C-alpha cells in the first residue's frame, strides 16, 4: 500500500470544479474553482478530500505521520493537462520537410509529391512494433515532463490494415506500460495511400466494409477520425466514413477546415461529432452550427504557427458559445511538439483566449473531447489524482511567462512520475 499524499498550502489550487455539466462554454470557461491555501488528500490514487489546508487539517491532521507531505506554498496546483489530439504513434522524423517548407514548399505540395503523411507512413510500415513503441514511449515521457497525464493518439500512418492495427496495438500496450493514459482513435482516413491514387472511393469502401468493423470488434479504438480536406477526403466521403464508424460504436471526430473552408465544421455538427479539429478556415456559419450542436472545437495553435498560418478564431468561437479545447496535434509534420504549456501560451497569444480559458481548454474541456471527464480534467473528490505542481504562484503566470516549462512535479494516479527539482 502506498502512503497517502497530503498536498498543503497551495498558493492557488485551480480545481476546475464547476456545477456546470458537460463541456464548458462562454463565461463558464473562465471558472477555475480556485482555492487559496489549497489542500488535497490523496489515497489509493484517488482524490479523497479537497479544500483549504485548514479545512483538511480538521479531518486528516491526526494522520500527518502516515502521509507524505507536499508543501505547495508559493506554487500553483492544477489537474494534469490533457492532450485530446495527437498522432504520437509513428516512426522516423521529417526535419528535411521543415527545411523545404521554409524554402517555400507548402505542406500540401510536399504531401502530394509523396512526402508528408505518406513519408511517415512508409517509415511506420517498415518499423517493428518494438521500434515504434520505443520511439512513442520517449515522446510520452516528454509529454509527462510538460505536465500532460492523458493523451489521445490516432492511427493513420499505416493506411494498410496491418500497420493501422500495429499502431493501435502499440497504443494498447503503452497504455499498460507507460504512466500516461492513451486514448485510441482510428484514423485510417488520414490520407489516401499512394496505392489507391485515383481510386479514392475504393479506399473509402475498404475502410467502411473491412477495417472499421475489425477495429471495433477488437475494441482497439474509441473514436473514428477523418482528414476532410480538398485533395484528401471530400465532405461526402468523410460523412460516409464517420457514419459507418457510428454504426460500430466509434465516436466521430474530424480534421476540418484546416487548409481551406470545406464544410468541415458543418459536417461535424451534422454527424454529431464529439469534436472538430483545426478549424483555421471554419466559416461563421460552421461555427454557429457547432455551437448549436455542442461540438467541441479542438484548436491546435502550435500547428497553425508551425505551418506559418493564422490561428483559428478561438476568441470568436468561445464568444459564439462553442466549447473550446486545445491540443498539441503532436505529429512529425505539422506540429512536432509535446508541449501543452506552449500550446496554452499560443492559445492566448494567437487566439486571444484568456489565461483562465486556456487552462480550461487544456484540462476539463480537453477531457470532454475524449470522454474522460468522469475520471480526469478537474480536481474533485473521487477523481484520479492526476496533478501538476507548477513553479509559478498564479495561473496567469503560466501563460504570461511563455515558452518556458514551469512544471515542478507531476503525479499520475497518485504516484509521483516527474520531479524537476527546484
Ligand atoms: O493534424 N492534418 C492532418 N494530419 C496531421 C498532420 C500529420 C502529418 O503531417 O504527419 C495534422 O496536422
Ligand atoms: Fe491532427
């Protein structure tokens, strides 16, 4: 049995607790549920009590000898950050493409010439399961160092059944072996593989008739995602793929309106997607439809920056009543980063989210985008003790002092997994 942990005197304990049910919208995105001189009692990996240090001392003061005490004076304490959109499971890297883009090539030009997603697909097909596990595990270590305790991961660098399943199995194994919780998404519709060039509908048929049923039967994914973009999958093809997934219990997600306005936000609302991703070019009408349908906008400001594009209209979306989450989009092409703190900074700087909204977008709303809000995303009695202790006193400093990793310590299910010293 592990020792109970008693966190005391947190300068600000941002609990993210709220009476509001479901993904947070509008003003509720600014409610951080802050407790000053905050305290948490953790036992068996679960939060048993939360309140001020004085309040908890009444019930737990008598057990002080038994517990490991964490003095959080002068520190901010938050829930573990959640990354609800990554392509973290892959082999190899694409630094040459980074250089090519800086010299003028566009992301889509590189992809259409057989690079981009296709290049990573070749490397992932060739790699062994062990190699992919090792490379992914290192990336997950880096996520933890940045205060991230739950990560969604997509397949989509296989685009043949064997490698798609290989990626999903890697996730299943890593979920058991690595402290981070990995939530799997099937994304066979990440691109049309080169073997199917000119026969796109045939690929869509195979996805629908063969692969989705296998993935669902083997319970290898929770979500089904598609890259709806000109030159990749049309809105019609995307709709067919997402509707097929729904029949097998896979919840739709959609990479929408990233490069051009393509009706992706509207489609997300129509199919009842849990979230729509990217949305750099989402139309006002699409944003309105997402608000009505309660689709979470999963915004990826690091990707926009890395592609040297203008960020999505995060401010406008929140003001329109869309629940907003943020994510790294960690992938080897358009966003090779594991830093959710940087993503929070960019959400403020490039999309005009407030520091409080950015924190909600990276915790509670991010948990909702991957249906994990019953376990994580806020600090409440009965929830998992996934906690970050930061080297700042105030939640605003997290965003204000940007580009720096302020993580001091991280607990996953009540076990300390990161200690970055003073
Ligand atoms: O979300 N947009 C499509 N997929 C990824 C990029 C994947 C890659 O370039 O390898 C994204 O940005
Ligand atoms: Fe993505």
